[in-house]
């Protein structure tokens, strides 16, 4: 990656470092980023495994799904895949209470235990559909908490110049989980004999054990990390917060940088407490929904979740084998292999975005590029499915249709690349960094509850949407036209309403939201910069006055 003037390549970790000292980029920071970032694999592993699981004939046979007609099968598949999303709604709500009551670390430990318990129930279902539902719901209670706990912790410990990179470790790990899960499903299909009488149990245990492995690793790593200094300050534990912040920054506790950062957090919390409208739960809700600048943040969070979840990319992740079959990929192994490659593409896109885009060209530009790629891909697939009749397993393409089919499959990969570098990264990053400290956990929980509610609706609806019009669906072509329109609308909305947050401290984020609501998205960054300059000039004048008084 080079600078704007070209020439000598620059280290991405030194680019736009701002006032953050080099000591802040130490192994303890990266260890914490790794420990909490891989929580994103919770969602990724589940989304990747369930797509392969639902596509396995033995799974359908053991649960009696192979005897259902298409509408009823679509309903049951939607129920199974979406049960984690239902549990995750409760998990995201539970995360607010636990994050602020027992802290970020203990919240992490209990969610890992819930996650493992739910997976064990799922693994021991022995053909009982109700137990499949129960296990996935309980696992969802743990998985849903990861989307609040990890991004909040990462945003609170990260230096402001690389907060996007650190938080995107979570969204990148979503695709690490998806990629590994896709390959696990493909590998089990290749290497476990179809004719064996106990085929489904090993096919179930081997890939699904990834859940338990990731949960166990995260649980163990939590004991080697320190609690968030911002959480400790909120709980009044100033000395412990100073110690933890100094350790994470790699500096002495009495260094100017640590003292200034600690003072900024304390001052921001004091200002927030003075502005609180009441006490307890009612006070929180009033502060969120009755203060215009806070309500606008919730509006951004909810809007980004609604438009991103219905843009279609999440549906492709969950039902990838079905979508590849629609576009002409035949055979179970071929569909699972194509799905595995999709996981690789999304993982590479997420890592590229985290390293080279999100903190360098900014959130909005990265999002705009991602949405453009995704919208163009969805449009191509919609046109293809409109022009080419859907084929069954025995159908044959003409040469020209075969070329168009190959192009459509490439567009699936391109849409995944766009989603990973656009909406998927931004939806978690914004939700972790734009809220005030006092209401950060509850605001993030509200938005993630909405996230999983939409994901549940999406997972439940897509199998029915893909049914033909006589069966009550939109058909494959209609479904992709729907995704195209929603993606395009999301791009327009994001450009006008989401402000650029790159390079700002969490405590300085409030200055982005001081304008009227229709001005924040386009002018918030420039206005906040002007406020920064005024405040910096006032601080210099104050320091000069103090120095002069000391001299006199």
C-alpha cells in the first residue's frame, strides 16, 4: 500500500497513526484483538455449517425431511436455520445486562459455556426435530452475545488510529468461521462413506465439533486478557483502569498519553452522567430515544442492519449450495466445493478491507465500493435467472447459457467480496464506536437484537421466496430482483446518512452528531474537524496561560 503520492511503500500500521505512540501497537494489544476478534467465528461457523447440513441427504432422512413436499420442506429448513437467530435475539439483549453487570471478560466466559451446551444438545438429537430446535436456540443465546461483547471490547481497547482494523478482526473472523465450516462440510461429504449405516452421526459430529473447539479456545484465552479500562472507569475502579490501560498501551501508568486518555474517558463519562434524563432503565431509554443526537445514532444502527440483512448476501451465505444449484452447479460435492471457495473469497475480502481500506480510505468509501460490487452482482444474477429458465439436476445448458451461468457463479463470488468489505464490516464497526460510553452496551444490544430479528426473518423467508409463483413465492429471479433493489437503496441511504468516523476517538465521536439530522451524513466530518481545531486552539491557549503564570 503506497501513499497518495506514490513511491516508497508504507507500513500500514504506521500510516495515519496520528498521536498514538508506537508503544501502543504492542503484542498485548494484538493478543487481545486476536482473543476477542475470533468470537466472530461463532456466527461464521454456524452459518457455514448449517448450509452444508441442510444439503446432506442423510440429515434430511434421519429427521424425516425427505418425505415432505417442497413448501413444507422450505418451512422446516427455514425453521432449523433460523432457530439460532431467534436465540441470538435473546442473547444480544442478555449481553447488555451482563456486559455492564459482570464485565466484558466474564460475559465472554458465560457465553462460551452457553454456546457449548447448546451444541451438545444439537449433536445428541438422534433424529428428534424438537431437540434440533432446542439445541440451536440455546447455542444462539451464546452466539448472539458475541456480536455485542467482542466489538464493544475491541473498540474500547483499540488506539483510535487503528480502531477500524481492530474491530474488523471480528467481522473478518466471521468469514474465517464460514470458510472453515464450508471446507469441513465438503470434506465430510468426500471422506465419509455414504453407504455406512451410521453416516449421519460422524458427518454431524466432525464438522459441528468446530463450534466446541472455537468456544473452548475463546474461553481459555479470556483468562489471559485484562478487563476493558472504559468499563472499569464506568464502575468507579479508576486505579485498576489506569493499570489495565497502561498495560494494553505498553506505557507507564504515569505517562502523559495514558493520563490524557484516562482523563478524556473520565470527562466524557461525567458529561454523559450530567446529561442523563432520569435514573435506571427509564433514564437509559429516555437518553437514547429522546436526545436527538443519540436517537440519530440508533437510527443509523437500525437502518444499517435492516438494509444490509435484506440485501441478499447473508442469504447466500446460509443457503449457498441451493443458490449454486440454481445457477447450474450440479452434484453434491460440486455444490459444496463451490460453497467452500465462496468462504475463501469472503475471508480474503474481509482481511483486505481490515488491513488496507477501513482506516485508510475511510468507512464510507469502503462501504460504497462494497455496495457497488454487491449491487452489480445481484443485478447480473437477476437478469440471468430471468433470461434462463431454472433447470433441474438433469437439465442441460446451451453453450451460450453455460457461459452466462459461469458468469453468474462468478457474480456470487463478487457479491460475497463486496458484502465482506462493505456492509458486513461496517455494520459491526459502527455499532461498536458511535455510542456514548454510558449507553454503549444497551444501544449495541438494541441494534443487535434488531440484527438477529431481521436475520431470522430473512432466513425464514428466503426458502419460501425461492418457491415458484404458483407455490406462493417470488421465484429465483424475483428474489434476486428484490435483493438488487434493496442493495441499491442501501447504497443511497448510506451515502446521505452515515457520517465518516475514521480517525476519531470514542470520546470525540459526539462532535459528529452536533448538526441537524439531515446534515450529519454529509457534513458531520467537516463540522467535527472544525470543532476539534477550536478545542485544540483553546487548549493551547490555556496551556500558554498556565505557563505564563508559572513564569511570573
